[in-house]
C-alpha cells in the first residue's frame, strides 16, 4: 500500500494488517486492524508514532517513499503501548532523531519497555508547543484515554488532530478516510466495537477531553487516529466527536441483550420466552448463545442495548464458564445505566441465578423482577415467568429511556 498525503506535506505511512483478527490478546477484530503513523515534512521533519515491532520493515519501506529516514529530526510517541511504540527502537536506530517527545507518563513507560539510556527523550506536558518551521505542534495529555501516558498532538496550521487510540476503529481497509468507506453503518459498528471493548471504562475521561477540546478552542478539520480511517472535513469530524460524546454518556438505548450458555436447552428455551416478553412490550432484543459469540462481540452488541439478561444452567454449584467469562469482561469495562434480570435451569442445587444476580448487582444493574429458574425442563409456569421477566425488564427499560 502506498503512503497517502493526508494534508500538504503530511503523510500516512502506517501499516494495514488484514491478517490479524486478534486485538491485543483479548478482543477479536474480524476485519483486521491498522497501525497508523504519520510524517510531517517541514524545517524539522517529524514522525508521529510507529507500528508493532514485527511490522517495522513494512513501515520503513513506506516511510522511505516519502523521506529518507535519516532526515527525520523528531519522533513523537503519543502512547507507548507496543502497537504504536513497538518499532521505536528500530526507528531510533535508523533515524537517529535529534529528539523524541512523549508525555511525562510516557517517559516512565518508555523507560520500562526500552533501554533509553542515550536516547534524546524529552517529556512534554499539556500546553507545551514545539515549533517545527511553518507549523507548531501543541501537545495535549489525555491521561487514561486509554493509558496514563496517552496524549494528542494538534497542529493548528493544518487544523489536524493526531489522536492516537482515541477515535480509532479496528478495520483493515484500502481506504484511508471515513468518507471513502461505502458501508457507513459498518463504520459505526466498528467505532462502537472499538469503544465498547477498549475505551468504555474511561468514558468520564472522554467527556473531559471533549470539553477540553472545546475549552482550548481547537479548530479541527481532520482527526487522524492511530487505528482505522481518518475523519476529514467538518461533517466527519463533527460525526466522530458527537458519536464519542453519545457513547461516553451511555444514555439509555431501547434494546435488550439476552446472552446465555446451555447444556440441554432448558436455559435456551427460557431465553426465547424472555425474548417474547420483551417483544410484547415493544422492546427490540437480540439473543446471543455464547458458544457462537466471542465475549468482545457481546460488548459490541451492548453498544446498542441498555438491558442485559444473562442466563446459565447451574453447573458445579455455579455458572457455566463462558457466562462467567463474559460477565468478568463486561464488569471490567464498567457499563453504566443498565436494567436487567437473570435466568437459568438447574437439576439439584440451583445456584446459577443467585450468582448471576450477584454479577448484576456488582454492575449496579436495576433488576425489576425476580430471576427465573426452572428444574430440569421448564414447565408452562416457568415459561410464563420467563415471559414476565422479559416484560418487566422491557417496561423498566422503556421507563429509563423516557426519563
Ligand atoms: Fe492502540 Fe493503546 O494502543
């Protein structure tokens, strides 16, 4: 893939990874991913971020089409996680930069990952400005968005915000810009997938950062993240900023998510009757059987839902491992403002609904009805109870949405 000039004398020189469907070892990325990095040619030539170490040759080949690496004067590392800093040692070796800039927290993590003795590293804080000739780089620390070291680089002369992980998506595509992607709905899904699996716990920092962008009066007509496509022009920039505010606020969304594991289909039958109950009160829903879906796909679906209804048979006095895995993952991502309920079948002791209710309590999920449990096979009364659970959760969700 060729380098792409995204603004005059500013080039994308990153790496599109069509092959990797595993993101950082904990999420799946069915459409691959990208590691974006950018070069600005000015009186001082600047490289913003790098790629994973195993893709450094690919990146260097692209960089060489734009500039001889030895002519890079400065390297800015907006975030030291290894998908962006993995090739840093090699770039330092090849480019021999005059300076390497990162945030103060970045300096600490850089010193942990690399032997930086002899590297010309300089920490920069929010408000510091680096002149590179016709342009100035303004640094904005964005702590915990999504690591303590994360920062943005803003170039006012180009109205360009290089945003690192923020505003990213896991998508490997020939397209470099959002407006080139035909499937707008798919792009929204990729933005939600990325946010709900990576950024969600840091939503309060997102809102603070969006306020800071307004407060600093940053005039932006391009947002260039380090993953996925670039947002160019006021319409697309406005779209992604608004989308981030919407996701960070976690306002109620009128859709329910039922997810479950099952052994002999009793819990699955309950899941379907809970769906009928939701349907009766006009709440759309999705049922996800966990043997068919990765935990990160459950979180991606949660971007559209504000009700969660987990189900599990009782197994070894507890819940099934796939259900426990999803709930562990979900709780860590700290979703807010949810309603829900629990269900499951049992044969002897029946602890699963107790455990599921405990997970919902731990996530502060409002539970408008008692959990539904059935002995071996659901009876007519159990199926009516399941429908009732669906109705009650649906009504509570409608009330939340109408508040
Ligand atoms: Fe894309 Fe936090 O690394």
